[in-house]
C-alpha cells in the first residue's frame, strides 16, 4: 500500500473537464468490474450526434489504495484505448483527479475521484471514395471544407459510404497525404470535431491530428468559436436583432426532431439573429450561434414563427418561382420550377484559435447556387429592404459572389 500523496499537478484550469458541459455517464457506461463499455459509449455519442458541446465523461471512485500510476489504472478501466492514447488525454487536460489536473505518473489512493472525458471508441477502416469535396484550407493539423448539400458528414449504422469522411479518406490517400485524427474513430467518425446537417451547406473543420482534435473540440465545447450562418426565412422578421434564449431537447413525439423544451430534458441553447434584408414575404437573417445544439437554428426560428424556407421538417415551405415573383414577374425560369429543395441554411463563417499555432483563424464559404438564386429572385419579386445593424460579420454581396 502506497503512502505517497497523489501528485495531482495544478488546480483545474479552463481546459480541464467541466462537469457542467460533460455528461457524467458513469451509471450507463460502467460494466460490472468497473470497465467502460465501448458499445454503450458509442450509443451515447450517437444520441448526441450534431451537438457540438456534448462530451461524455466517466467517473471512477477508488475504494482502496493502489500502488499504480494513473495511466496504468485507466488502461485497466478503458480497455479500448491504448496507454499512449490515455497519456495523450492526460496531457490534454481532459482527465482530472479530485478536480485537479494530474500527471500520467500520479499515484492513486482510496477515495480519489478520477474523471475522464472520453472520445468515442475506435472502429474499423473507412472505405476511401472519390467524392467531390471543396477544400478551403488544409495544413498538417486540420482541413477546412465548404460542405455541399445532400451529403452527410460521417458514416452511421447501415451507411458506411458516400460521406464526407469517405471522401476525405480518398483525398488524403491520393492528393494531400496525411490522415484524419484517430480521436472519434468509433464506427467511422475519425476527425469529426463538429457536424452540419445533411442539407445544410457551408464551412466546417475536421482534425488531422489528435492534438488538434482535442483542442478544437474544447473550443467548441467551451463556446470559444465564432459561428455565423445565413438563412432565408418565411415572414418579415421583427425586430432587427434579438437573442433567442430557449432550451432545446428531443421532440416529445416525433423521432429525429427537436423542440423547445422547458422541462429538465431541455439544454441551454442561445442564438443571436440579425436581419440583413427584408423582402415582401421573406427575410434574410445572419445567425450567431452561442451554443451548438442539434437543429438549433431550425428549431429556434420555427418556434418564433419564422421557419426556414424549404425546411419542411420544421414548418418551412418549398417555394416555386411563381411564389416569389408572382404571375407577372419577369424571369426566364418556369413559374412552377422549385427554387430550393432543402432548408435555406448556410454556415457562412467559422473562426477559432488554430490548435497548434495558437493564432486566430477565420474561414468563409460562399453561398451555394440555390441560395443565390433564391435571394436574386426575392430581390426581383419586390423591393429589397437592406438592414444595417451592428454586430454582423458576413458580407452578403461577397457571399453572393457580387463583390
């Protein structure tokens, strides 16, 4: 039995696991004997898919003194991660002992509480597929994409192909070299720091190194990223700007939908909107995400009575040319032609601190053609009313390709 005081390093800092943001899933994850169940961990991450801030933590309370280092103890408890991987987690400050940042060599004693924020468990190799990807930036640690419509970010159950991750596997093998990080490689989700919905376009980042993955993940979890979206919604939005502070949780009836929930299932969710242009029956808004919940923008705008054009899941309608310009409108397009067949939502700007150089970086993605066409027709269908308001970050004309 050791009598050494545990070397628990410095007090918990801003990079240490935060119990307020990391879900303590110990009861769900620990099998008899105290080992983490990899499948149960995978299931929790699947349930939280799309939630940028969801981190899964496990808590171990020692019932006796151990003459064992922290990293070796974690190898026994988390068998699907190597000792090297666990040492990396400790170095990245996602493991605490008694609320303090430890070292891998920390000796554990009876009563010590070890909390570890876990990545999803490892998985099998991803099939590489030649899929067109629009690369905005790439370096040794990360890759920035302009995501197109109708593509999902990573394979899920029963669907192992046709995703951005499959396309990136091909890109690294045949074009740039390198690979995605091994963090989150559970069931083919390596390198995924955050996600966009299948029919949401725009800028997103994937990590190429484990260090970059953990550090970027913490920035998303701790709300230190800058995320701006453009959306066209039904109705003339009033006032010019407002903060939507409404908790979001799973829809009580409809599977795969989310809703504003004022009960304990609702999670803190904050969106700031700023009107950029008003049209006769629609509004172009810029949205700033303060949190990153699944379907957050779509749920918030729908709840206010301004659903996103084309978002038929949350009350939006598909608009035809005639709906916008009217029967007498001047255009060479067929009046019955649908203008956009998805939600008119685009991730226009993403800013963060580079995880390795520690320099601030910012990336923008131009609007896809369907949203450009929609805005141009809305301007044609009636006099557009630009709104100049403080706090906007996206240059609309540049996003339209007019700058």
